[in-house]
C-alpha cells in the first residue's frame, strides 16, 4: 500500500461558552513529513461529489448517498495519493477537521489489527462531511464507516455545529470513541491518543457498542479504577515526551498561565478550562507557536540542546492552518467562517472566508506543484523561509503585518455581516467579500515579503563597509 501520512498535526477545540463571541471552534495545523505540499481551497458542490468513491491508497470502494451537501475543502494540489480534503464546513454549517494522526499500542493491535484496505485520512472528509446535519451525526456516521470498512491508521477527528464540539479517536482497526467537549472548555491535542477519563454512561460520550466488553476481555486497562482511554488505548513513549506532550503543555500554559506543569508530563489533562475567553487570535498564536519565552524556542536564547529538544507547534512542515468557526447570533448564511492560511505559520495570517459560497478566490484555489509567487501557498512558504533565516530581524515586521492585516479582515467581516440582510443574492455577495479578503491578504503578504527583502539586504554577509 502506497501510504502517505500527514503525521504531525496539532488540534485546538473550543466550546461555545469558552470562546469570546459564543462560537464553536475546531482548528488544526495540517502538517506532513515533507516541508512542501501545495494545498488548495475549494468548494465541492453537490454535482462534483462522487457517488461511487474509491480510495487511492487502500483501494476501498464505497457507495455514497445521493443528495450530498456542498462543502468547503482543502485538497492537495498533487493528487497522486488521493484528495486529502483536510477540513471544511458544509452548507448546513457543520464543520469537520480530519485528521490528527494519533498513537496506539501493541495490546490494541493484537485485539483489533489495522485493516490494510480500510479508510484513512485520505478519505474521511469526503465520506462524511457532505452527509451530516449535526456534529453528533458526524460522529455516528464516521463510527459506522469505521465499523464496516475499518481503518489502516490511528486518527483523531473533530466535528462541530453551532452548539456542540465533538472529538473522535479511532481504536485499532474497527473501533472508536468520541467525547463531546464541554461548552466552557478547550482542548489542545497533539499526535497521541488524547481522550483520558471516559464515562460509558454519559450522554456526552459515544463509542463502539462492544468497546467496554473488549477492554475487560483482553485485559487492556492498566488502572485500578475508571477508564482512562489514553492509558488503555494510547502510548506513553519516550517520543511522546519530546514530540507530543510539550505541544499540549505550551498550549495549556498559554490559556492557563497560572498552572505549572512539566512539558514532558504524560498525563496532561484532555479537557481544560481557560482563565479567559478564547479568541481566533489566541488559537492562531498557539498554532503558530514555537515555545516563545521559554528556553525551548528554536529562535530563542537557550542552549542548542534545549532549542532542539522539543518539536514546536509551528514548524516548517505546516501545510495549512484552518480555524473552523460556527457562529451564533448571526444569520445562517454567515455563521460558518473558514479561517485559513498556508505554509509555516510564523509569517502568515488566517483569513476569515465565508463558507456559504459556490467558489473560492483563485489565488487560494489554484496552487500547483510548480513554484509560483502569484499563488498564496507559494507566497506564504517563501515569506516563512526568508523569515527563518533571521527571525529576530524580521519579527517586528511580522508583528505589525499581522496586527494591521487581521484588523482589516475584521473590518471587512464586520461590514459584510451588517450588509448581508440587505442582499438579494447573498451567495454572490459573500463570494465578493471573499475576493476582497483574498486580495487584501495577497497584497499585504507580498508587501511583507518586499519589506523583509529590503531590510534583509542591508544585513547580508556579502557586504563591505567602504562604498565606491
């Protein structure tokens, strides 16, 4: 099987009472093993959705229902290994992000091995998002698909509507468990099994019908009391202490600076409560972060051993970051906001695209595998690459750019929100707003790169103090 895994993502989930404006938020860095993997931002309209689906990687064939919903999607530009849609919001304002590659253990694989011709990250959004009308329904549909077809990899998947946020983790080849995130809570989830305490009797949990019996039958529970799924189904490896746990630690440190924890701690909590309401800007900061103001910052002042000890959240292998916001207190046409940026997150900004559209701006849609500075993906990657050469030199330019540009996005969004009720063709109006947002983003990202080139040219090593 020609398998391609984007195995290094980071997820943040926010319940509606934990967010600053009463929105639900699911978000993820879509990372990979390679530094560059061009991405596209598209809308899949009902006539474009396949009815007979066949995976490229596993070859599994699945008959899909009629009458799919339209949905935003972020497929790969190079389709050798399949579509890999990553995330989107459908026309019923249901959001989905798939997947966060997670961990397992040998006891689980001995009980329920992976299925080579099952479904995986390549397929999941396409198979689920066009057919669901609530976050809970998304959990149930994916769970049924896992039970019927199996999976060849362990994954975490997020769902949201305007009321609920759900997190599902696959278990072995055919099993799964899901938790509704409390309305007043947040989650920071790296590449490991994240669900800890699980209540089989709760209305806020769902799982494979035989999961509890299997735990007992195969003696999977290492704890004397309760059911901690991270202990039962996950890992507690040395890799987790340097690759996964520090990302959760830093996110929790940002949202709860009053709490002191060890970045290598294996039992950092899954469900957390911040000391203030969480904004989109907060989520973007954490998903871009590289352990700022700690000795572990690769751009910081720690020793070389400290700076390379932990895997950062923002990294050269960020292909896109998406923040899927389902708003309350606004008309349904403008409730779904698909915030998006490309490339390594250190020198980009997320743009609040309206999801109720039939098409997306060309500069975000038409990336190919060929380098092209007229495309947002390649422009963002170039800016991040230059910024990495001297972060301290360029970071003030980045900070000014991010503040001013995001403020402009907010202004356009506020104006669009106010005007929507007066529109006879709201879809066309929102597409025009998205074009305006994309133009601002591309223009200002280009200016940032130009300002960095101007500043950096005066600091090149190839210079001499005497002029001719």
